[in-house]
C-alpha cells in the first residue's frame, strides 16, 4: 500500500486519540478464560432493564422493516410532559454523545475553540477535534471544574462544556456557582451542561439545568437514558435548549438517529417511576458502601454524587487494574485522563460492590 491515508485525514482527526471504552465482559472471558465476571467499568445500571422497557421493545420488534419516526414525535411529547418542557426545545440523540457531536458540528470548526475542564469527560475533546476546532483544557480545582477560570477562558470561545456531576471525577458545582458562571459568559458562547447523572443527585444546592433553559438562550442541557434509566445499549439521550438552537441541531442530526426500539423503550421507562426510584436507592446505598469500603482500605476517595467513585491507589493504577481483572473484576483506568494513580469504579449491586472491595483488598495486600 503506497498511499498514506493518515496524511489525507483532516488534521484534527490525525491527532485524535480514540475513546477507550470499558473492557467488555466477553473480551475478558476470552482473554483469561474465567467466568462470573463483574463489570463496574462503564457506569451502567446494575439492576437490568425495566420490565416495561423490555416489553415495549418486544412490541415494536415486528416493525423492524420500517424506518423509525425520524422526528421522535411521541418520545418528545412524553419527555415534554414529564419534565414540563416545550417539545420544540428538544433534540433526540443516539445517546447524549450524539448531541455533543451535533453541538460541535453546528458551533465549532477550524479557527474556533471549545473550553472544558481538565479531567472532564473525554468526548468533549474528541467532538471538538473531529471538526477541526481547538481545545482549551482549564486546570481543575481539586478535581472539579474551576468555573471562574473557565468563564475567563470562555470569553473568546464558541462552546463551553460543563459536566455536572463530572465523569470521571464525580465532582459537582452548585446553583450559585453555575449562575455566576452563566452571568460571566457572553451570550454568544454556547454552554453545554451535561447532566448524564443528574437523576442520582439529591442535594437542593444542585442546579437542575431544565430550570435554566428559558433564562439562558445559549444553554444546552444534555440528558441520557443510559444511566439511571438503564438503557445504555439502546442509545438514546436528549438535549434541551432554546427552540432556535434545537432547530440548528436538527439540521445536522442524522435523519433516523434514534432506533424504534430505543424510542419505544425510553417512552415506556418514563412511566416506570418504581424503576427510577430503585436505581437511585440502589446507587445511594452502594455509593456509601463503596466509599466507606475504599476509605477503610486507607485509599483517598474523590467524593462523588454520580453512580461511580474515583479513588487514588497510592501507586501506579495499571497494575491494580490488571490484578483486579485476574480476580474477574473490571474497573476503569484513568491514565488517559492524566490520572495514572486513580481508578474509577461504577456502583453495582450490594453483592457486586462487596466482590469489588474484597478483590481490591486482596490485590492491594
Ligand atoms: C455516560 C455519559 C454520557 C452519556 O452517554 P450516552 O450513553 O451517549 O448518553 C454523557 N456524558 C457523560 C459525562 C457521561 O459520563
């Protein structure tokens, strides 16, 4: 082969490091030939799917020959009623990741820049670079967003990405900090408030992004059905913004970006209040169990309000990660985030959490 296709790629893609997902269970099974693996690597819901969502998927499988409803009319109507938002403000995505890409395609490009925090979710830089724009990573304060420094950096940016709480650190900011940030950022700077884990948060100081979309026309709130709603495999998320921004996002959205089973399952799970309550309760108990367990092992824990915890192994984390794999426990290494001594563990069921903690104790001793 004589053509160097890498040299032909647009420059942002040439320098792009692909997203590294959590290791799949089947892959570890293949590699080590072990069974009974616990995966706590991708912040997935440990409860299994809502029975209502499953039934809805089964009902629509016979429609597989037909394209999905490209407008997502029925799900948008449902989300609108559930959260009291005008469907004209909604954009559906193939996961909320899809929304992040749409934002980049609409508001970023060569000669433009986006701002995010050090240790912020990896997709912000990937979506930015893929469209040839420049990334500005603002040094974190502690492990969280330094919103004042980010507001300064945002003055001549096109997009700012905020994750609240942030993945992989679990850190968050309150209403007062968010309002101060929005007041300091020019309205021409589009601000994405990524609330992938908002359902888990129970603190009155937490800013619910949906309360702010009418007030800030430059705000795009993104949410997902992948985490607390337990539909990660189906890929469905949504953005809430001004109708004008929703119209722009819709111009670059792939015509049938959300599948029929995903639309049906998301609509059905919104009726399953019990499922959401169980997700949140399981997480609340598990977060306490894992945080206390890690502290009991003498490890530094970054306080989290998500469905995961990041902790300091006090040694290079890769060896700990590898040893945990041999115990059949998959967690997430964070060297790619510039955190080579940390690991992130998702909150599982009580049994999974206990299995993780005892494997970790064994590995560290
Ligand atoms: C998991 C996650 C998402 C959402 O992923 P989708 O499955 O694409 O909806 C978005 N942002 C953050 C910070 C996440 O951790």
